[in-house]
């Protein structure tokens, strides 16, 4: 019998689907984000497996953990030095389809003015009626999509973009085969042509020293004046000040931002997502890091995490391990 602790509200969201998929016999306990009760601290310390997305030196030290299963793709908030020697840290994905749908929705919202057409017609204004030359709107099938990052997310977006007939460019650190889903590849050190050709630019790169601020003022200067930037990677990959200035000054046409520069420190807290007044701009869509948070993502990740726990119990190889075996 293995002891599993789900740490925090986010992790607990996966519990029902995880239970349904788990084969191994287990005692499962959910503990709150803030570990203060003695029973919760004890359970955390003695767990064989912890499912969560935050671990640092201020928290109780896991003493028996064999596996820390991150319930997300990002593991930058996991201090691996806090874990016992030999403990595995694994992340999980499953968010590609959800984020790809978010991206396509943002692109379609730029081309097909459903909301504005509804608001106008509700007050009797037939502005967008067929036959009105001044109310033509675009089609995304004639556009070029630039994917800055071509991992799980970029690949899922490319497949959907191709279904709409879009031309797809991929920019990535490692080469991307030019195939049915990708029309051209660019290295991260040679992005001028990538920016100059793209009508829509999707950022899905992880945050690391080499990518922080990668999309800055020089990048915006090379983009098309009508281009739309969509950030579903990490906020600081796109320079905060440069993005705001590009939108304010009309250097690019629009942006949809799902990953930010400031986050609430606790659930329910009201917090601005940036030190800059993006909310005052009329060419930006602001969303609260929601693109991956779907029922499908929960089900896919829960199944993957359960399979990893079963593998841990059986002594099989773990999937998506992000630290080196001891």
C-alpha cells in the first residue's frame, strides 16, 4: 500500500480522475496549500508520492518521497534539493489540445467579429451585412502563423492551423522538419524573416535564461504592423515594457496574453497582472492563465500521473522525469 498526498487546491482538481485511473493500492490524502496542521505536516513528510506544483525550503521536508509528481508541465517552482536522495521528479503534459484551441479562438476572434456584430445587430445596426463594402472581414486561411516554440503546444497548434489552411512557420532551438504541418523552420538566433512573414505569432517557449526577454523591442520592430502576438508560454519571454509600447504605439496590431508578469500570491486575491496598464488598451485580450485549464487537460494529466505512480510502485521506468536518476 502506497501513501499518496495531493498538495493544494490545484492538485486536488485531478483527484477523481486520478483515482479512477490508478491500479495500485493506495492511501490518498489531500492536504491544503498552507501546511500548518500537525496531521497535514505529518502526512506530507511521510508520503511515498506527492502530487503538487510547489516545493521549497520553507515547507515541511518530505522524508520518504520516492516520486514528486508535478501536476503541470512547468516545474520551476520545485526545489529538488528539498527532496530525499533518489526521489524522482516528473512533470506531465496533456495541455496541448486545450492551448491550441485557445490560440485558434484568439486568431478567429481577430478575423471574425462575432461579438461586435452581435452588439450592433442587437441595437438594429446591420453594419456587417453581406454587400456592405466597408464591413468585409478577413479569413485566417490566407494568413501565416509563426510558432515561436515547437514542443507539445506548438505541434498541436500547427495541426489545427493547417486544417484552416494557414501557412505555418516554426522557430525553435533545434531543427524542425519541414513537413505537412510546417512550411519553414527558423533557429532562435535568426528570427528576422520569421517575424517579417508572420501575421500571427504564438509564443510557447519555456522561461529560461536564454529565452527571457527574447521577444523585445527589436523583435516588435520587425513584425508586421497588423501582426497579432499570442503568449501562452511564460510572460517574461516577451519583454513587458516592449510589448506594452508596441501595442500602445501601434507597432503591432493586437495581442492576446494568457501568461503574465505578476500573479496573486494566494487564491482569491485581487492582483494586477502587470505593472503597466494593459487593461487601458483597446487592442489586447487579457486572460488569467486559463488556456490549459479544461476538463480534457485534467483527464489527460490525471491518467498520465496515475500511470506514473503505477510505474513507480512496479519499479518500471517513469515518464517525463525531469531530474537525473541517482
